C-alpha cells in the first residue's frame, strides 16, 4: 500500500467509505473508475476497460472512464442496472494554500433516489421506501425525491407493511442493518426481488435521534408538528430516510418540506392480493397497465395528475363527507362538457411541476426547466377564470388554493430567454435587460466583433491587399493573414506570428488590445450568466413549497376532470354513498371488461348485499359463465365509488365499506415457497381474522386446491363462519362449484342463492351472463371443456363417466363402470357415496347394489354383519 500513488491512495480511502457504490472519481474532464468498479462499469456500460500502472508497485490497475460533461446517461444506466454510483469531485480545501486538492463524494445516486433519468416513467413515482419493524407495529415511510412526495404510516403486522411495499412499488428499500442476514428482506423475497435493499445503521432508529432528525429537517418543534403524530415506528422509518438523504445528497432538499402521515383506517383497506386480484394497477396476466382499472380511468393530462390518480385508486376513502366532496366535483364536471374540456385543455400544457420543483430544489434544473415552469404558470390565470363559477366545495377550494406564482413567473420571464440552450455553460441563457453589467459586456463583445470587421476593411485599404483577412483561432487569438505573394506590401507595425505554406500570419498591437477586450468580455459573460442563472434558480427554489402546493391542486383538478371524462364517455352514474349497511347496484357492469371486450355485449347485473337477508350470496354457475367477472365488478364499483368516481351502473347505492377482501382463483406463490393451496388458505385465514360487518368479501371457489371432500368441507365451514360470527359477518359474495353449498340457505337466514343463467341448446351451453336467484342445477363443465377444444373422444368418455357417477358407480354384478373392464384380483372398491346422503340412503343403496344370485353364503353373512353395523 505504501507504494501506491497519492491519487490511488486517496481513491482507496474514499472507496472504503462507499464500499457498495461504484466510485466516479473526477480527474480533469473525466470520471475515472478503478479496480472492481472499472470491471463492473465497463461491462454494464459497454465501454473499454484498460489498465495502467497506477499502483506504483508494478501492478496494473484496471480502469475505465466517461467524459464529465456527458456522464449523466452513464450514471443513469448503472443505476438502472441496480448499482449505486458515488460521485467524487475535486473540492476546495480551505486548509490548503494551493486551493483545489481535496476530493470528496458530493452525491450518491441510488435506484430509489433517481431524479432525472429517462427511465423515470412520468406517471409513476420513484419511491425510496423505509421499513422499521417495531415490536408490535411496523413503520413505513416513503419518499419520491424527484417530486418531494413524502408519506408515512404504521401497520399492525408485517403482512400489512409488505402490502404497502407491494402497493407503493419502490425501487429501493431501507431497512435496519440487523435485517441484512435473514431478516425482513428474506421474509418476502418475492417483494424484495428486483428492488435494491439498503441497510441503515441501527443507531439511526434510536427514538431520540429520530425525533431530532425530523425536527431539524422540517424546522418544527416536535415530531408531532412534522406530521408524525404518535407514530413512533413511523417516525423512525422517516428518520432513516432523512439520514440516508443526508448521506447521499449533499445538496439542498428543500422541496421535501411536507410529510404526509396517514393511518390505514382513514382509507378503505385493501390487502396485497386484493389489489392484484382486482387488477387495480396492472393486469394479472401480463402485468400491463392496459386492462387494469388505472389504465381505464387514467385520462389525466399531466404526469402529476397520473400519479395522483394512482394514489386515489389504491387508497379509496372511507369518509363519506370527503367522498361526496369528490363526487360533487366530478358531477359538476360531468354535467358541463364545455367546462370539463376547458379545464382539461388548460391543464394540458402544464408540465410536471412536481419534478421540475424537485430538480430546481436539487440544483439540477436547466434553463429549459425554468422556462417550462414559466410556461405552466402562464396558463394558470385562464384556468382560474374558468373555475370562477365552480360551485362544488372541492373545485372552489382548489381554485382558491392555486397560487398563480406571478412573482416566479415574472422573474423567469424577465431573467431567462424564451428558448435557452440545454448546456448551461455556453451562455445565451439570460435575457437582455435583466442585468446591466451583462448587457454592457455583451455590447463590448458585439462592438469588438464589429471593430474587427471594420479593421479588416481598414487594413485592406491601408495595404492595398484585397485578399487580406482578419481571422481567429484558439492558439493565436485574432490575427491578420496575408498570402505569400502580397508579403511585400505589409506595413512595418505588423508582427509575424506564424508562417504557412502560402501565407503568413501577423498581429498588431491595436488588434491585440481589442482582442483582450472582446475575449475577456466573452469569458466574463459566460461566468456571469451562469452565476445569474444560479441565482434565479435559487430564488425559484425558495418558493418550492408554494410550487408544490399549487402542483398538488392542479393534480387533483386533473384527476377530477379525468374521472368526469371517463364517466361521461362510458355512461357512468353518480353513486349514493352513505353510512347505510347496504350495497345495492342496479344494472352494474365490469368497467374494464365492458370497455375492452368488444366481441360480446356486456350484460349488466344487479346485486343487493346487506347485513340482513342478503349478507352471504352464494353464486353457482358453469365455468366461464361470468361469476368472477360479476364479483369483481361489485368490488370495483364499491371501490370506484369510494375513490370519488362515478360507477358503471344504472343506479348504485353504497353503504361505505371499510375493507375489501378478495380471494380469487389460484395465485401460486412459489417464490415464497408456498403451494397454491397454502396461499389460498392463508389468505382465507387473513379474511376471517380481519373482516368486519362493514367489509366486502369476495371468495371465488375457495377450497378448489385440494380434494373434493376436503374442499367442500372447508368452503362450507368458511361460509358458515362468515355468516355466524358476528365480528366478521361481512357482506360476502361466494362463488362456488360445490352445489352442496346452496343448502346453506335452508338453515341460515342471511344466505341468498344466485346463479349465472345459461341455456342448453343441442347439447351446447349458451352463456346468458345474467345473475338470477336460486342455485344452478348443473356444472356444464364438460360442455365448457368442449368449447375449449378437448378431443371429442375425451368429451364422450367424460360424459359416460359423469353419467355413471350420477347413477351410481357399479353395473349389475358389481362391475365398476368408470374403469372399463374389471380389475383382476383387486378388492372391490367400496362404492363412492354422495357426501350428503342420509344414513338410510346409504343402507338402501348398499342393499340395492347387491346381486344376491352371485353371493356365496359366507359373503352374504359378512354383508349382513356390515349392514347391521351401519344400522
Ligand atoms: N356480464 C357479462 N357480459 C359479457 N361478458 C361477460 C360477462 N361476464 C363475463 N363475461 C365474459 O365471460 C368470460 C368468463 O367470465 P368469468 O371468468 O367471470 O367466468 P367464471 O364463471 O368465473 O368462470 P370459472 O368458473 O371458470 O372461473 C370473461 O372473460 C368475460 O369476457
């Protein structure tokens, strides 16, 4: 080590503090990477890896580099590949007499802290999420550094905390260091996968430190004032985020000025699988946005509106007052098409103010960003004018809360040219008239250039050399060029500088004097422009809170207008949302199936669920009839109503729901090492534990993942439990293929049977898609299998087996009908009896199945004994 060059020593020292990051080590106009970092970076970035003797001991060190001026895309690519990048610059060392000698890390870019990569999709947040597992609660905090959106909550279980992770979908998760080995990350590898896990020292989570951190950052007297309230675990999760920010972002993070604390009870609780099953954000099949509820409703015209809509859909409200406030606003926008379109058009040119604000605050905004901010602000007065007559409380509040930010608009308009260049250091950014010294320098530069043109004419006249040129290059500055044939005519005051093949170059004292003035002015212009730009950017950054508030209001307005637009186009109606206990929907439709499945007209259906006679609705019907679609549609209508959206129905009255649980189909979670059946049972257990009479439960064929007898028994018992247990007597839709369950209605008075009607025609089944009262008589599984293209031979044999099963399994003489032919020497299987036969029926069937003529006396005696025991 002692033989290393000083530079390498410095590199290794810095690297020791950032072992998990690729170090971008500034050397002149390049960022260099060494050793393992170089090997990794050259592979990911596909750039040349070289080696050089920097070790001083003869050892070659691998290295690669990227130009300083165009480093951003390389950094973005590394971060995209899941790496952290520590940017190390030369900084002035106050202790050093010579000036710049020190290098230090000025910023660490991590996947969760990306603010301006192309990979940031406009309508998605890029969250850094922090988990703090306390003894009985979990703190969850998440921040989008690019927008300043910062939220905190607490959950009462690890599952609920991971449900937040699934919903928030962060790129990076912060956890206490003690969880590195086999801790929380390994608890849910499926959710941890694909996200960077970063660990924070335990002491950061110390209550006192956390409180101090939060107070200092938000400049408030207590954590309570910062919005953390009494969330002790939440506070610690927040502190970890702030600590991590301090470690990675050396710059100002003023735009992170507001922490939004929420309690899960303030929202309709949706667990992870319900969000997935209802396809709120993405489809189950291909994980795409198209085909999801969000995909359908997202007609927002701004990126911030898109992000807010996602927030609304994932966190529907439970406050009737707030829901109706949103619905009033949507109604006003639905009713007046001109108003709605006007608002949407006014918002259409508004840029992503949240991200612009983030970049401005983090001093990475370009002049173009400031111009974009101004272009957005310019649109606000006409938007306010449009909103002036708005009557609904929410629209009026938004209108009154939008800050025109006229001072910011004026400053940018006065200071920055309308179409500035991308590169800040090229000049041409600051508008004429903004700064007198700059104007003066510019006129010197202009005049200087004019002087040089005049000088050329003057020298031509003085020397009589018509081909004489005044030119400029970086080495000599301005010079006079005379071709060889004219050399005899040059005056005495010309000083030779360079001889070329055909010409010679000269300077004169007068030319040099002007040159100094012009070039000096130009250098100073670039410097001054940059300083002025930084000053403007800082002054705008100081207004970050105001910009953030206005951005939030514009986003809300955008969401309301988008919901209204969809409602208008798809003929949705305003639901009545109240405290009643009933969900009554007439002519309900599945919003997405209706919109996307154009090959079949959507058949609307009614539903009534309440805590009385219609608490538990058992839905039977063939496969493919539309049971799942119907149940999901009910859940989506409730969810949309509580989001503040109109709903796809002729009429809907929704008694507000506290939770929606869905247990739909088989969702394997092999990554978690659990079987399909296990997951199904765990989800069912969670429902029975957490449902309340105000909840909506959707159960689709539970118990299907095991043997028929076990399955039907579990399904039956679960249904009974949901009916009989007061604590969790939720409004329940229960689809099943076990027709036996329809019997529940006989003994339980809050059970209703429904089925999805079909028509039989020529041994074919025609789906009517209509939900009607009563249980289904048939499964029609075989007909559906035929539709799916099973070979005719298999279909015929299945029918035969079905017939036999229905008629009893044995032919006369005890020959089993299902297996073709007799099994030699095998003991006779006992006849499979219906689960729900009464004891007498068993006896009767056993006797009916006897072929007396074929029995030996001993067999007859044994059977008699068996029958006696049965009695
Ligand atoms: N009301 C409806 N109107 C029009 N098409 C519908 C309707 N309901 C369902 N469909 C169509 O029928 C298809 C099958 O519906 P769904 O999956 O809900 O049936 P299912 O009864 O749950 O079937 P399985 O028991 O096999 O799961 C859907 O993909 C949808 O396109």
